[in-house]
């Protein structure tokens, strides 16, 4: 049986998660700040360096284990690539069902996009 493929939005899919109860997906792109202040300068200067992309998937039932590899494809977004599961959090609210927040971090460079 092939792993299910989930649609994340326009022209975006995620494969590699076997859970069929995905509730929500959150994508975060953060530019890392690099300090380029010269010695003796009177003010700080910085530039934006590499982008850090992380994706959080909220699911019910059977979360993946750490180091599971997930593939994301998205036309022209810079989000495409291979990701690792780096964190699994179990949420146990008093008035709702137990769910899991699974964090994915990029393993390889983007296939397309900026």
C-alpha cells in the first residue's frame, strides 16, 4: 500500500506520513540574521542569510517517529524538498481529543523556487 499524499494548498503536497487523520499544517519560513558589523563601527549592521523552513503538522493517532523522512513538493515556493521529523509533541487538552504536533525540518535544499 502506497503512503497517502496530502494536499497542503495550491500545487503543494506532502508524502511520507502514514497517518490519515491530519488536522492542520503550518509552514514557517525564517531568515537567519547574520551580523556583519565591522570592527570599530559605531552601529550594528546585519544581513539576512540562509532561510530556515519548518513545517508543523497536527494529527490525531499514530505520530511518526523521529528521523522519519517526508517529501514535500510545491511549485515555485522554495518549500519543496526532503524533510526529517525532528520533534513530536503530545497534546492532551482536558476538553478535546489527544493530538500530536509533528515538526519537520528541511533535510535537503529546495528543488525549485528561490
